[in-house]
């Protein structure tokens, strides 16, 4: 069989921006900073003490492309569960610690891949830094200094009046300096705010003042739609300047949705190999078929396909043939029928009722050929243009 040239989307030789130079840490096997690929994180919503439920959710996150997972640890029962979860999880586990410094030590002893501390709300945190640094160094456990606008140290709120970019940065760098006094630099930093404009400025200032790897996040970003927009805007602004080493999209939605959005942001910026991409036209008076329905049915039919494949679903003769011709597989629809393109060539014309079925059949053929040719797979994603 003659191999088909598929025009696989590739990461361009020139990245969107030169990556900020940072030191590198390792969260389990995942490198963060120092030129490593930007990783995607999420956080479980289960009670950590429910080991079975937590591991099940971690498995679902792993399957969706999550690379690092964070679990909450507000109680002793949660702390007691950490060792089993860290040992059985398929991806590195970070313990999320607030209020009680004793749980920091418990997480380190449990073998968590890293520990996130929120200095603004841990009792007498500064007094415990020496002990935490020693324990973390002994176990090779990185620390994330996670500063949040909603839990900023009272002293800084009094100084700045509110959670300004300067206040967030000062808090993070002050805590990092305390660890540095004890020769501990296995650190990454986040300075999160719910306002993307404030968040962007805080990270820009932080990036200019230290070489620690940075964890990007818009905290309390909101429901799925709003949170996706906020995160995409903020992450895009920073990553396009080379700032950011790992990301977590915070949504009031199931955590798997956070991972999907995070992966799609990285794919859209060519910071990750693109997977399945659906290109479909927007609503328009020129459309002669139900593009919404076609795009949804094609997406549903190809969900789970893990090859770098671009499929164009177009509804009129203006942009349709061009977009379909440029894609690996496409349809240009009109007058109750659709022209099916495979890598720029029309292979058949089918009735509108057969468009979805035909596209799925042809996609499966191409995917099989790609596997035979050894073309690498990527994480599946869907975009609508």
C-alpha cells in the first residue's frame, strides 16, 4: 500500500517565544523548569482519606492527560492516607497543606512527590522553615510556595492595602529567601489571583526577580466557560513571553475538564504536539447544512482517537474547499451533499446523510495507516474555529 502524506501538525522549529531560563526541579519523574516541556496539573475533589475514590479519580485524570496531581490534606485521616495514594498513583502526587505545619512533615514522610505550602495561612510557618527545609532535603522533596490572593499574609495586606502584584511577589520571594537561608532551593512558586490582569503582572514581576520554575494559575477562575476564558487569556499572555513551567486550570467543574482545557491551551500555543483537531466553520448565513450538528457528531464519533489528525467540517463553498483541502481529512458541504477530501484530493461525493459516517470511516483508515507508518500519537483535543 502506498503511504499517504498526512501533513501532520508539528511543533514549529521556532517556538512561540524563547523560554525563560529557570532552574529545574523534579516532581517525581516529571521535570519542571530548566527547559522541560510545560506540564499540566489538576487537583482531586475527593476526600483524600477515601483512598479508593481518590485513586479512582487520579486514574481518570491520568487517562485525560494529567501529569501531576494535587490532593488536599486538611485532616489527620487525610495525612494517614498519603503514603498509600503516593505509592499507588500512576502520576506524581503533591500534598496540598494549609493551616497545620505538622501535615507538611507527614506528607514528606509519606513519600509525596512534592508539597505545596501556603505561607499566608500556615500557623507560625516562618518558624518552621528550618525544620521543613531539612526534612525536604533529606527526602528529596520539592516545595511549592503557593501564594494566593485570598490568603495573603496579614502584614502584606496592611502594607499594600490589598493583594496587589507587588504584594504577591513580595510574599513569595520572602518565603523563598527563608528556605535559601537553610540552603534549600528545590522550589517552585505560584502567585495566583482571580483577576487575570493582576495575575499576569504578578508573574511577570516574579519572573524578572528569580530563577525558580513557575506554576501558573488563575485562582477561583469560576465556572467552566468563564474559567476557561480567564485561564486561556492569562496563560497565553505569559507563555507567549516564555513565562511558565507548569499549569493548573482552576474550574468549578470536574477536574478532568481542567486537564482538557490545560492540554488544549498548550496545543494551541504549539507547546505540545497536537492530537485530534476538529476545524469547523462558525454560524453563518452561507451555510447550507447544519454545521453545528455535523461538527458535534464527528467529534463524538472520533472521541478517543489519539493520532495527530486534523479534520475539517465545513458548511459552504466560500472557505469550505480550501479548509478541507488543507486538512488531513475534510468535507466541503452544500446543496445536500458533501465532497470528501483526503490530504487535498476529493475522493468521493456523498449525500448529507452519509457525511458523518464517511468521515469517521476515512479517519479510521488514516489512523490505521499512521500507526503502520509509525507516526507518533498525541493527546486528543478538539478545537472549533
